[in-house]
C-alpha cells in the first residue's frame, strides 16, 4: 500500500507480501534463523531503519478498532491532513485513524507497536515547524474525535477535557464562569489542547501567566512502552507532592514520548479591563530599564510588553499603510498592555506608572489609548509586522529567545553580516519573555544565503545561551540544529527518555530529536 | 566504621576488613568466583540489599575531594545533622561531606557510585516527613557550602544561584530590585533553594503564583547515572521549546533522581500593599461560592483564601487566648488576603468585592483589617491553629489535598469514625489550593488509634482522587502509603526513572518510593 521507503524496508515487506510459494517455508530452520536475525536487527538498528509498510490486513485491524467512521482513506480528506499550512511540508500518509476514546487510542498504539507501524500524531494541524504532518508516509493518528469537555469546577477553576478540544471552545466554556484559559494563540480557533500541551504552547499571555507547566495539573497519555500502555496521571489538585510529577515530562515533548489523550488544567480569572500604551525609546538600555520599572510598579496588572524596532515599524508604515502614533522618531518602540479587574482604577493606574517612566526619561515619547478601538489600532502596529515583511521581499523568519541583555544584539549582528545582501533586517517580539522574531528580507530567494543565515543565527543564539526555538518547537524545520540546543549529556538523556517510552521509535519519527 | 547493617552487608564487610590472613587469598579461583557471585548479587538484589559499609579508605578518598574543612566527623556536629527537627526521626550517619562546588559534588557521587555507598542529601534540614536525615547510617551530603548567588537580572527577574542558598537570603537579594521569590514558607530562614526545588515547596503564595514548575527555568543536577554525571540544564529563558524540559522531572523528586546543585528561577514583582478580611460562612457550599466569586472579581490581587472550621477556631480561642472577631458564630471561617501594587485603590477594591459577597449572602458576617497590626491579628487566628492543637491533647496531623467539593468531607468522616475516641477533630488550610490540614487530638497517645486513622485518612483520600501528601512530600513518614498515590502503571514508571538516573539506588534510600 505504501511505497517509497528504504531498501531494507522493502526487503522486509516482500517477505510478508510474498504470494504463492513463500520465499522460505514457515517453520524451516532457515526461516527461524532469518526471524532471529530480523529480531536482532530491529533491536539494534538506528531508529528509522526498520518500520513495516502498511498492509491491507493492518488497515482492517485498525478499522476494527476505530470503526469505519474513524478510518479515512478518501484522497481529498487525506490531502487536507497531509497539507502543512505553512506550505513548507507535505506528508504522504495513505491512512488516517481518528479514535474516539483513549481506549481506542491504546488499541491503535498496541496494533502499531506489534506491527511496527510509524505514526504522525495530529491535533489541529497548526504547527509552524512541520510537526503535525507526516514527514514521509506515516499513518496519521488524529485526536479530533477526542473532543469532550468532561468537567469544569468553578470554585477551583480546574478543567478536565479530552485532547481534541479546540482552545477557543474551552475558552468560551470556562468564560461562562468568569475564567479564561491561561494561554492564548493566534491559532485559537483550530489548535487543540492536546497539541498545545504536547508543544508547550507559549503565546500572548506568558509574561502574565507563565508557562503551561505551571497550569497543567495532570495528563492521561498512551505510550508505546511494553506493547502499549495507558498512563493515568490526571489530577484536579493544585498541590500534590505524593510522587514525581511524571506528566511534566510529556509537556513540550512534541508527541515523542506518548499521545496526550486527556488534560487537567487550571483556568485563570478572566480580566475585565484592558489598557494599551505605545512608547518610543532612544536606546535599548532604556527599553530594559522601562521593562524592569513597569513590572515592579504594575505587578500582575501587566499582561504584555511587546517590542518593535524602527526597521519593523518602517516596514509596517510602508506596506500596511499605518502611521507611527509617536511624534518623536525613535530606534525602539514598546507596546505596553495591562489587563485588570477594576473598571474604575486600572486605566488611571497604568497611565500613572507609564507617565512616571516618561518623566524619569526612560521613554522619549508615547501615546495612551483612550478607547478599545485605539487600543486595537496600537496593537496592529505590532501584529502586522510579520505580514508587512512578507510584502517586503523574500522573507526569512527566525523564532529564538535570548537572555534579555542579548535580546537585540542578534539583530545588529545580522545587519553587520547580511545587511549588504538584504533589503531589510528587523526584530520584534515579546520583550517580556526574551522571545525575538528576527525577520530578514532579500530581493529574491537564495538557498545559499538562507543556509548561511540559518547557521549564523542558530550558532550565535546557542553560543549566547539562547534557545533556537522559543515557542514554535523543533518539528522538521529545526531538526538539524537540534543538537545545538543543549549539552550532549542532556540530549543523550532526552533520547534515553524517548527510548524508554517509545522503544520502537514509532511516534512522530523524522522529527524533533535525533540519535546522539 | 559503620555497623548495624543487615546480615548480608556485614558478611561483605568482613571480607574487606579482614586483617592478617585473608579469608580467601587474593586472586584464588574461589575468591574470583565469590567476587562474580557478589557482582551478580549486587546486580539483581532489591534496591536496599547490597550497600557497602564506609571504610577508612573511602573516608580518605572523600576527604581528598572536599578537603578537611568539608568533611565532618565531629560527634556534636553530626548529632545536629542527624537530628530531624520534628523529633520523629534520627539518623546514624558517621560522616558528613559538604562539597563547595558542583564539581566536588560530582567527585563525591563518582566515589559513592564506585564504592556503592548510600547517601542522604541534606539542605536546610527542615523536612516535615523525615526526608532530610539519614534513615540508617547513610553518608550525609550537605549542600550548605554551595551558597553563592551567581547572577540576578533585574529586567527579566531571572536569578541564578547555587543550591545551598537560603530562601530568605535570596528573597532579600531580589527584594533590592523590587522582586520577591515566587513562594514563601515558614522555614524561610533555614530552608535552601535546592531543597525547595527538590521537594517542590508549595507554601503560602501558591494560589497567587502557582507551583514551582512554572517558575524554575533550569537546573544543574548531578546524577549517579553511568558512574556519575553532571547535567547542565540551566537557562535564563522564559520561553524555550528546543527540547524536552528534563529539569522538570527533578522538581519534587525528593532527591531520588539526582542532586540539585544550581537553580535558575524567575522572581516575581514584590507587592506593595496588603489587605486582610475574616469572614464567617454558614455552609461549606457558601465557602466554595465565595471562593469562586472572590477569585473572578479580584483576579491576581487575591493572594490567599485560608479556611478554618469552628472546632479549629474554638481550639485557638481556648489555648491561645484569642477571641473570634466575627460577631456571628459560624461553622466555617475564611481569611481572605489581597496583595497589590496600588496604595490608593487596593484596600477599597478588596473591601468592595467582599462587601458585595456579604450583601449577596454568601458570607454571614465578617471583619476587615484597617491596619497592618489588625491584619496580623487576623492572620494569628489561622497561623496559631497548629500550635493550639498541640496544647489540646495528643495530636495527629494530616497534610492532604482533595478535589475542592470533597475538601471538608474528610473532616466529617473522621468525626463520624473517630469522634467518640477523640477530644477534637478539626480542619483548616489553604482552601484556594485544595490543601487541608486535618488535626485530631486524643487524651493520650494510642498506636492502634493512629494506625486506624492513618489507614482511613489515606485510603479515603486516594479513593476520592486526593493526594496523601499535598506539600510536605513522602520522605520516611508516608513511605508505606506511597503505593496508594498513583495507579501502579504510573508508579512503575516513577521507579523506572529512579532506576535510570540512579541505577545503584544510592540516593536517599529507604525514602520516598519503593520497588513496585
């Protein structure tokens, strides 16, 4: 059924597929020996060398587990599931299974382990790094039918739901009791909570609410260990020191260790007010000073400190027809947002804190939104930067994070190294989280320039204790730079965890991590 | 040097200690065979069966690593290190080593792995479950000399320090820049950050700031794996999705997987205002409704919602000579605290939100502190409950957490089951976190009553999806109930992690987890 695999794979298949007289008689000593050699080979080969090809018998086996409605082989529907929405990757899966309970997921995994079938786990398929489509012809396991909200307790704010629930749906559900999900993404209408957890989604509110580790209380996961197992680590408890919090290992593992099937997560009270200011700073040091002062003066009222440099703002002005609201032209701009619960005072408190910073000279100039419409206008200056760059030429994008005092240096280094060959080099992002989106445009695409830039950016980032992937993950896009992400001793332990939970390396192969 | 071990151990020692003619000549075939048998035995025995006894040669080896100042064999100083401050446990260590760098820790671990010497890791020795003193005669490894604050960045609030730094010292250090540590404990003057991380300290601010998982950015740990390794997982980045966050596995592992030697942690802005109210509720359902409303109305201003039942308040009134500030006598009381950044408005905001709840009838009566002195007086009603119970008779204490709707049921069940045999049964604790401290007093100590209560409380808690240890951990105290804490499949994976990182099971034996 599936072709295009390695030489070794096809040889293994031929044995299975042989019709008429078998190559070797069943039970013959030679066959026994061959079976032993195959077994040893499977045990010792590198992870990607020895998967089985999908055969009719296996498809029927899967259909018995998920039912005919849970099995998709229709070309049009598969084309959608194989398509990566960034357009960079395309999978070749010929079958998609959509189990409708965690028991069905377990049965699918048991079949895949027994048959040594590789899997691509797909939630909302919104990965930006090619993580959610098959790299080759892996079977797609979709979590879309695991979409039940199981329980929400409004006193504690604890939500228990299945992995395929869409973030926006959950947000509306908890919103009825005055809560919101503790993170938010642009993909909120499509992305699913299981994928959010598996990729440790960051997003727009991380400065205020912190990472998912602090909010996920427990998980149910299905792991390929020992032929397939379900680990129930669900909990509705905020305090539980009765054993290691094993569930944390699965957060951000990009589906390499197991399939998240259920999530317990703590929602946060939903803010009632929003205030936004846009400030210009003369030096990057001023931006850092302002970040510090605004944090300790506004505390948890502060929800975002976003950074835009002059090149990015110029790009937005040129291509998106927006104007700079700050009268004084500055090399750096900060968008400051607060979200609170006090309709009467929050605006005044925010205004006073920012005014004080201006008076102290940490910002050169600025504007304060008087209405929600004005607030949205100011946000556009930051949100449209990415789109503006796509109109500026051929666009190279990097999502990295850096220690705060090194945050802007990477933009300057890129200007020095590639400025002559490029149209524009600019940096914007979540200053409060140390996450910078470096954008570079050239007149026409150049693979050699891209390769040189990739090498430079990721090398410089790791040398300066940054992360080559701030929030988007590794997936297929950054796989070949993964070895730079941690010291080898640590990476070896990540691989050891992979080998422990997924000894036959069937989950999401060709992605996220490599043998070290 | 050390005695009192098992029969098998002593036989092994005799071989080593034999003076004059050895029992078996070195190199003789019989000796070789015995060595092979020993090796196989060590490989297959249960974790606690085959440690070596500490000999002079090993002590000299350790002294070469840590220097004479880092090696303690003085009886008085050892008596302090062996003493558990709850008075329930006493260790018999004859040697304490205090390395002064993570490289020295690594050398100590290498020696201990090679010699198969068990270790007890000790930070500030403030464990409430016998976790920080040797269970038998393990060597004590103290982190007290790893006490350097390495770096603090005031823009990002990221602190990097060694494991032996005292929490209060760190709090003062970050306080100079307007920050505070994201958790607080009564033991703040003695407990060390390495121990806080290793036990996932909860404490007084968890409702507001969430668990340590959300704040710890990275760790350096020394693990006994492959003869001893240092894993550098330090980071100053709030967003880093470049590989699994392996460091999270060590948070709350009670030193079973490795020794935390350095910590990167994110401090939080230090609040400037505090407001406290004390309310009486007529039903537990009112308490839950009030918790919900106060959370969604006050948002992150809310820092504590503490619960005290009538029995606890009566106990405080009787033994601590305090009076109930609420005029109406109620079965349940809540202490509500807010901490904010706005001197002008926070008091008024808190007052208005609480007044609204009173008007809506969710609380029967209440008082609002007008000054810091009054706030401290109200806090005493909650903080002195534990001490009051110790004056009330022989005191049995339980630290458990429960799903919020089951929070108070355990107190009622205990009243039903043990009320006749006891002086008083009361519950108080952190309602916002689902953490209840169940306190029971009897006229005189009774081992059989204690055993029946232990069995009942832990069984009922696990049957109702609670945790047998909310924040204090397992240590020695709850070791025999550990098997109830998670489904067996999950516990087996915890043991698998232990076996992976500490294959010779030398770290903190006889504690925290058992073979399953």
